[in-house]
């Protein structure tokens, strides 16, 4: 069993990392669209709010407006270039990092232009509208699945803000501004302590977004890994069994449950003699073909091949949950197997091989369904008296000289396949104190049933 560590892995499996890279490429495409939309919205708002041209005696406002329009145009151009690259699949991880840097540069550059044009001291950076783009750019990182990129954005933003704010000698004390046109009530909010608090809040916002990205990545990695395990499970186990294993915890599987099932055993007659006359390659091909036909018949009727043992197979009906049709499905599967084996026999006989015959035994009852084993190896299985009886019913087909036998339990549970089972065979089964009544199809009923089957 896999060991669980208290700390999650930041690096996922290679196949999961490929999924993340694909998701990150799609995220870059979405972010490029957001850049364009932001530029258009801000440009529209700016033109709507500034309805009148600034007076001629206020050239600074004219410059600010021209710079703002040019900056938004440049940002829209960045979004367009990023959209083209991401849509055409030419956006590499390094190029994505360049656009991340340009996002931060857009904010820091806008603040620097505002500061240069207005001449306000560094401690008044928070008064510029461009400051409100800081949380927007930080949020861009949350659209990706890279905690490292989120940290890079935060670090770059903090370094940029500090570069605009330092040295502290560029800060103008409150006393130097009091008495001017700025309301004295807001002056304390631009002192060093409030500005430091703003920087701390930016750090906290970036840190929270980092945690969000990290948690999202870990959750998605776990979900992708679980999906991978399910897919791998279905490669080696029947679909019904794989679903039971992946949807249950180990303790629940070990406890198991007792439920009604229908068990079918099938075994090749005189297999030892046939195997001795075949070379290993031919024997392997023969068994592969035989098991393929068994698997096809079982799949057609909703059963589960619990195991193959040499030339024999154990099939279970009633997983993951028992139904009223399980007995009928098992009988139909048995007839399907007989028809498919008859078709294989015709091919073998045409090639000069001896005829192929099998015995099929079916019994119904309650069984333990769950996982058996230790922490090193768990095996899903079905065990109980019903399994032992079904195996011995199959063995009884030899003495009865019939290809298929069912028990009273199966006959009573069937709704469709009851009329043809008229031949009664009372046999002694090891482990049972009294003889058991078994039922076989009459020759005419067997021929009619097989005639309806059309094996591939």
C-alpha cells in the first residue's frame, strides 16, 4: 500500500505535470483576453469620465490623459500578442514569464509616470489610481496553477513598489504639506506607518493568493492522480470490481460484505491431453483465444471474471450490487459460452485438432465479497460455500454427461430460463450431507438455445 506523508508533494507525476502545463497554456490564453478587456474597459471609462478637455492652463492633466491612453493602448497590445502566441501554441513557459513581468511593469511604470508628472512625494503613491491595478495583477497568478509564478509576481511587485518609495529622504513630512490645498484630515494616512501597512496588506493578499494557487494545484493533482489510478485499475480488473475498489477505503474492503451472488464455473474437458500434444506457443495462443471468448460472453451478460486458473474460469454475477436478473444472466452467459466453444471446436476440428468441450456449473447463494490480504498485497475476491458448490456442480457435468448444470437455487431464481431445464440429476457433492438436485437442459432445448446464439 502507498505510504502517506504529512506534507503534500509540490511536484506531481510526469503525466499529471503534462496536464498542468496544458492547463497553464489555456490560462495564459484567458489572461491575455483579460488584459485586452481591462484595457478596453479602462479606456472607455476614462473617455466617458473625462468629457471635457483639461483647461489650457493645466498641461499636467493633458499629459496625464495622453500618457494614460498610450499606456492602456500598450497594455492592450501586450494582451493581443499574448493571445496570438497562446492560441497558436507558441507560448512557452519562459515567454509566459516575460508576460508576467510585463504585467508588473505595467503597474509600476504607470505609478512612476504618475509620480514623475505630478511631482508628488513618494509617500503619496497610494493616491494614484494605478495602485488599484496591483490586486488585479496579483489575481492573474491565481488563474495559473504555478505557486512559483505567484511568488515571482508578488516579489516583483514588492520590489517595484519599494523602488518607487525609496529612499525615505524623498518622503515629505506631513508638516511640509499642512496649510496647503490638501485637506489636513487625510495627511496622516500618507505617513510611513499607514504606507507600511498598505505594503503589508499587498504582501498578505499575494500570500493568500499563493496559498489558493497551491491548494488548487494540490487538489487538482490529487484528483488527476485518482483518475489515473482508476484508469489503471480498469486495465487490470473488471469495470465493476475496479469501481468497488476505488470507491471504498481499504478497511471497508477488508471487512467486506455478505451479499447474494450467482457463481458460474467453466472448465475445458480433457485439457491435459490436449495440452500435452501442443507446443508452448500454440498452447498459449489457444488459451488466449479461449479466455477471450469467455471474457466476451461474460461481458455481454454483465458478469465479472473473478479469476482464470489454467483452462478454468470463475465468473460472478451480482457485482457491484445484486439484481433480480443475475440468475437469468448467468444461465444466458453459460449458453453463450457453449455456443462460442462449439464455434471454436468447429475451427479446431477443421484444422485436424480434437473437438473442444467444456462443462459449465452454476449456483446461487450468499458469499463474502471483499479484499483479502495484507498491506503488501490485497486481492479482491468472492468466497463462501456458494463458490465451492458451484465448482463441484461444474465437475458433476462430467458424470452427468451434460455440458451445463444448474442448482435448484438458480432454477428458482430464474424468470426466463426455467422451462427447458427438465432433466433432473441428483448427485452427491462433497461437503453436503444429502444429495443435491441439479438440472440440465434437454437435448432439444439445448439445441434450440444454442441455435439462438451467434458467437463472433
